[in-house]
């Protein structure tokens, strides 16, 4: 899509990447642009990007009807793209929902171990037990980040650390 390439030209010099787009409906609505950075996205960055995207929309006028632009970060509980985001966030906390029960459950929480041959490997702790789950990607309905757990873990290891990056 030409518009996504234009967005990349805006985001790349700022060190940001496009995480997701939600297009407005045929009769208008909200055009949502989610931008990301490995260390988080600040309000100043969102404001700068919003102005630049607004200018681009004025020139390209890509959508019929009236719509409102929203620019934000995907947040600490973002939906992850498979497999790209999983490979980028090995060792991070996630919540996986499956299309059908697997090992008697449909929701798995843990940290990403690896992604091999179409199977997602995650580790979790229940009490004193270390558990490993192998989840075939074709059974995955949704993977949602639980990066706030990683921020808690980081701060507990370093009590002088601040609240973490702004999202």
C-alpha cells in the first residue's frame, strides 16, 4: 500500500516503526496509527508524528468521508503479530489464546522461549514448578503481550529504576 510506504518515510527518520493501522470505515470514523520503538514512545514523539501524518493525509486524501486521526503506541498489552513480534520479543511475557483446547486449556501465560517449525514454545511458573508449553501456531487465535510484567521484573531487580518507558 502506497500510504504505508509514505508512513515509513515519516517514521524511520524518527527511529519509529509502524506497528499497526486501523482504517476508517466507508462512512468515516477513526483512522488509528500505532507506532513503536524498542524503548517506548513518548508524548513528544506521538505529537510530532501526528502532525506529519495529518499533513500527509491532507495531501493524499486516501479515505472517503470524514474521519479522525489517532496516533498512539500499541501499549504494554499489545496484540503481537505472528511470527515477527514473537521472534523480536523472546524472553518477554505473553498471553496466548488458542482456537481450541490444548492440554485441557485455551489460555497460556508465560515467557517466549522460541519459535521453531511452526511451534511456539513458552515457559511458565506455577508455584515451584517450571512448565514448558508447545503450542502449534495453527492453533493460536491471539497472542497478547504482557510487557508490564517484564517492567515489574526489571524494577524489582533494580529498585532505583524508574517506572520504565512511556507508552
